[in-house]
């Protein structure tokens, strides 16, 4: 772990985090040089051609067709990526030992893994769904979806290999067989290695995430590629395209009529709990000196319970801001709701002074 100590882990992780979530056109020359280096490290000749696709979806389609026809040669994922990856991982694991290995992973790649893997899983799922021809897919559509999902598993993930590359970088192991893979990861999205050809794909044109790092956008796709392949999400939850393209079009009636409970909650968040309460004529279920407790009963779902509180600190203009805070559905009093937001029981909530 000497090299990791010298290399300042937080800078290494931040560097690869930037690569993982980078948007904009790929650096094609640099990416192709990285791929050629990866082939050379595997003892292979560089690809004769690089075919660029505008998204991993188009890349997966091209890779599936090439794999079926065989005119680009065999897939060399194992030689180019899997084998050197596993060799470096085994060597690093042996060097660090069973106690150091999980700690170093937790301080490097583990910090990125959850967010990146969630993104990869969503992209893979959406690519497979491209073959769907309806709620009950035909046999042909299911076969096509299976081929596309298989193609996503044959991809080198490029920028989305960042978690493991952060680990190897921290350990000073990117100068050897993984150097080409790292160079490509800093420069492009997913790619597919065949004997005579590499299918390359662009990085996203747009990526929107919330503070915890989940895909999140209310007025358009949270992830979008140059060809229109896109994912829509609200705080990480998949939502249909166009679901909230225009928040101004939401109404309390539309929210109440939504049958999908998860989508209805998304609509409530976008619309605003306070506005929904006002427009539906909701009545408070309890009030005391700490605030007002509200409950929104939703068909087929647990109620949304909120406590309305007023910030004790005035704004610069002398006014006091009101907040609606989500609390557990079973909350019975405003004090209990406020206490819950401070992580204490109702009986223990006795603030000496509010700020």
C-alpha cells in the first residue's frame, strides 16, 4: 500500500470519478491508441478498423451482428480485458493480503462502485429493452433482446471501468498490461474488441445526477447519448420518457389519478407537497407548538405524512420560511414528526432554543 499512500488516494478517486461520469465527444485518437496498446499487451495485432457508434446501444447492436456473422473475427474480450484484469487483481490481492485488500478497495474503487454499477445496470437493461415489441414480447423479440444483453456483457466498459481502475491506479498498477485499458477508459465509452475490428462508442452527451449520485432529472432525460438513446429517472427511479417533461403540466387531479404508486410519488415530489395539500383541500391531522402534521392518503399505497415547520431563523428580508418534511407514515403528532427528523423520540425532544 506504499504506492497508494504516496499517490494520495482522494486525488486518484476524484480523477477516476471524473472519467466515469464524463460527458461530451470521445477523444477518438487517444481512445484508439489505448485500444491498440491493450491489444499489444495481450500479444495481438491492433484492430484493422475502428468503427465508431454514437451510443452503447448502437454499439451493442453492431457487436451482436458482428458476433453472429463472424466477419470481424472472434471476440477477444478475454485476451484484451479479462485475462490481464484478473492477473493484476490476483497479484494485488496476494500482495495486500486478506486484511488489506478489502480496506484498500473500500477506500478507492468501492467509493465509486455503487453509483457506476447502478448506471451500467440501467444502460444494459435499456439496451435489452430496445428489442421489445410489446407488453408480451414475441419469441423473435425475446431472442433479439437476449442477443443484445449478451452483447452488453461482451463489452469493455471504458469510462465505466473506473472503479477497478481507481484501485489499480492507487496501487501503481496501471503502467503495465492495464495501461491501454486505462487510456481508453479516460477517452471513450463502451467498446467491443474483435480480432480485426473494434466497435467503439461515444460517451453521453448529457448526464444529470442528484446529490447521492443517482440518475435524476424532471424535465428531460437524465442520461442522453448523441443518437437519442436515453434514460429517464427521478432520484434513481426509472420513469417513462415524457413523464415529467413539463412540470407545469402537472395537476393535483392528474397526480390523484395516477395508478402507479411509485410514479405518483415522483409526481408529488415534483409538484410540491405544500401545493398538493393546498389544491386538494387537505386538512391537518394534528398541530402543536412544534408544527402541523399532514397526511395524504393514496389509493393502493401507504399515506404520505408530512410535518410543516417554520424556520426559526428569519430570511434576509425578515420573512420566515416554511418547510414540509417527510416523516414515517405512522407518525401521530407534529412533535413526534419533528423529533423524528432530529433522530430522537417524541418524549426526548425538548429543544432549549430553536435556530
